[in-house]
């Protein structure tokens, strides 16, 4: 009995594993000291475990009410915490199968939690693969197109922007996959921790039940020992009164295993049947049996008292605490699984909405891409791209012998020269504004080296650039698509020849030119294209291209600034003036639709000119690096103030 009591005392409150982290309220239903067992329990009517299960809650509530009335409002002992469902706990305590019920429920919740964790893990793998493949495809496609001889102009700008949109979609899915992996790991950790708490609580409950069962078994042994001693005392008393053993009332008692065992034990101990009828011997036997009966009665009374106290301690205090801890484990598992599934639904919805906002931005100004995918692709101007390609193609071919059919045959093969026509004197005097009426002053500007003509004219900026830019800012700064819309071919050729022969005599303020300012803009672009050495020079071409390939914005800005500073003085001054003019054009982008990107698309090939063949890296001449040309011009325009404007200006 002492060993059982020690085993019960060792299972103190500290053995009970703490509940889930979301519950920190102390659990105290009924203290064992507040409900002591009866002082004199009836030996013949001990309280059974079956009866105590049904009455445990009624007894605990009664004792609890008495304690609250006697302890006052500041007593920490309460039936159950207000945040916990008291009705559920009461129902579980009244059930015989409360502990196994909760253990099985926790197993079900763990299976559900692990299934959710596996699903999120697999879904994360799918999203991660999708995001990586999308990001990789967009990058490879953009790089491959920049290395191939594809269409330039508005098409390449729209194409590169669409690839950036695809990269953004891939990045969004990668972030979604990362969140899913985190939630999957959290669910797996939750299942592991709850399973650990479940096993500890189950072990503690088993220890309490085993100790109670052992105490009840000891009580039953003490009761049997008391019954045997009572039988022996009754036999001695009958013998003492001189009655026959066969005629006494003991033989009339219903025979059973207990009676046979009692007689057998009495015979074995050398009791009444082996003793003679000597009165002295009978008296000694009676004294001995009475002494043993008193000891057995005390042992039985103590066993009943200890078992009652242990039973009341278990059913009124330990069992509710165990059930509460198990219920909290089940609640934590259920709430944690529901929380992560709800979070998954929210993140999935946010990811889909983010993809939709990337494809179709709700506000174009607030979007990082400016336009959505459809609006970006609608900016492709096939007609304008073809016209620009046609002009660049003709310029790139240069004055070479055509490979196609000749327009005129030689005169010695049957062709006659055209006959001269006779005109009157008036025909030989064209109007003053005619091209033939201009005098060539011997100061050409088209196709002349930039440094040579600036040295010749003793100027810091080419006069033709000042003249054209001032006219464009005066009459066309708000013109829709300025520099992007081409002028009339005949008028552009006429203006080019006039400026090349006698620039001072041309008045660009006249209605002939100011009425359609696109003619002046086309002449400005033509002058830049016909420079023998492009404005950014052949020597620095590859340096600008390499700097434009840098993805880091800050580093790209620094490298391009270094290349600009390496330009010759004439090129640097001309570039500074012209890009300042483009800055003023861009300030009216709301009216003329010429953003920095559109200006870069127009002047990227113009300022770079035809790329020189580079045998070192296998690059061919032409306009294969249009994307990086545009990026270089765009970056320089965006950082014009940092690159060209001094702090003192």
C-alpha cells in the first residue's frame, strides 16, 4: 500500500504536459485537499469506480460551490476557465470513454493536418516550377531576340516590355511558392508537437489509471483477509459455546469459493479443526483471532480511505485536467489547420489578382510597367517601323553598285540620250524660292565630319541643329508624334538641299515649313544619320553597348556617364545640346506622346549609326543591337541632369 501511495504521489501536477501554446490559463477544477474523503467510510459499501464516474461532476460542482462561498472572490480556484467550453468538458468527464475519444480525435486531426501539409508542399513545387520556367523563358526569349536580326523600332520595344511582364508573373508565382513551403513546414511542425503532447498526456493518464486500479486491488485483498478472520472468529465462538460444527449456522450459509477458501486457510493455519476442545486452547485461539481481526479491520479501513481519496483525486481533479489538455491539443490542431488553409486561399486569390493587375493595370500611371500586355502590344506601329527600316536600309547599303536590274542602259547599246528641250528665257529664270535659284556658298553641312564643320564655322553647336531644334520647339513641341511621324519625301529633300547650299537664306518660320513641322524633324534626323562618324562615334560604339547591357540601373548609369565623358569635344557638345532639346520635347509628352522610351526608340539607331563589324566577338555590322542602343539613349535621357548639367549651371 505504501508503494502504491508513493507511485501516486510521484505523478504530480508537473508531469502533465502543457497544453498548446495558444492556451496559458491554469487548470484547476477541484483541489484534493478541498474534498477530503469521509472520516469513517462504511467497510461494506466502498465507492466503486463506476459510481464515481457518474457522480464526479456533481460532487465536484457541489464542493466547488462550497469552496467559492468560503474562500471569497479573490480565490484562484475555479471550476473551469471562462474561455474554455465548460459544457464540452463536463460531457467528456461524464463519459467512460473520454480519454480514448479525445486520443482518437487527435489522430484524425493529425491525419488531416498532414494531408494539408503534403498538399501545400506539392502545390508549392508546381508553382515553383511554373514560376522558374516562366522567368527563364522570358529571359531567354529577350536575350535571344536581341542577338538575332529581328524587327526593330516599336516592335522590339513592345516585345521586350511583354517579356518583362512575363518575368513579373513568374516572380509572383515564385513568391507564392515560397509562402506555400513555409505554411507546409509550419503544419508539419504543428502535427509533430501535438503528437508529442498527445503521447505524454496519454502516458500520464495511463499511470493515474494504473495506480487507481492497483489501489482498488489492494482494498479487495484487505477485504478478503478481514472476511477470513471473521469466519475463524465465528468458528471459535461456536466451539466455545459447545455447539457442533455440523449443526451451526455456518453450514447453512451459501457455499462459495470464499467460504471454501476460508475453511482451507483455517485448516492450513492449524486452526479450530486441528485443536482439541480444551477451553484453554480455545481461549488462546479466540484472543489470537481477535487480534488478527483488529489488524485486518484497520488495514481494510485504511485501504478504503486511501482508495476513496485517490479515486476522488483522479475523477475530480486529474481526469478533467487530462481531458482539458487533450481537448486543447485537438483544438490547436484543428484551428492551426483551418488557419493555414484560409491563409492559402487568401494568398492564392492575391496571386491571381496580382497577375491580373500585371496584365491589365487598373491605373496606368501607378503601374510599374505603364501599360498592360494587350496595351503594350497595341503600340506596335508596323507602318512606321517599315518606313524607318527602309530609310536605314538604304543608308546602310550606301553608294554601291546595285545588284538588281539597271534603270538606264548605256548609250552605245542602242539607247539614245534624251533630246534637249528648248525653253523660252522665262524658263531659264526660275522663281527665287526654287532650288536652282539658290547659290551654293560652299559650306555644306550634310555628310561633313562634325568636328570639321564646327571648326570651319567656329561654333560650339552645329548651326543646322540650332536652327532646326529652335523651329521644332517653337512650332512642334506639342505636335503628336514629333520625330516619330515622317515628313513628305519631296519637301524633306527640298529642305535638305536648301540647308546644304545656303542655310542662312532658309527661314524655317515661314508657313511653308512651320505648317508641317515633321519635315523639319525629318531633316534633323537625316543630318544625324549622314554624319560620316556617328554622334556617339564608331570607336565608343561597343563601350556604349556593353554599358547598356548592365542590368543594375545605378551601375549602368555610371558606365554610360563614363562613355559620354570619353566623347570628343565636338560630339560631347552636340550631344549635350541635342539631348537637352529632347528633354524639352519629353516635358510635353502628355501632348506629343513622345515619352523617354519612344524618343530612345527613334534616336537609338540614329545616334549610333550602322554598327561596325567586330571580328573579336563575332559581331556583324548592321542594327542587331537595337535593344541595347535604345537602352543606352533611354538611360542617358533619364539621367541627363546628372551627366551633362554642372551644379553651377
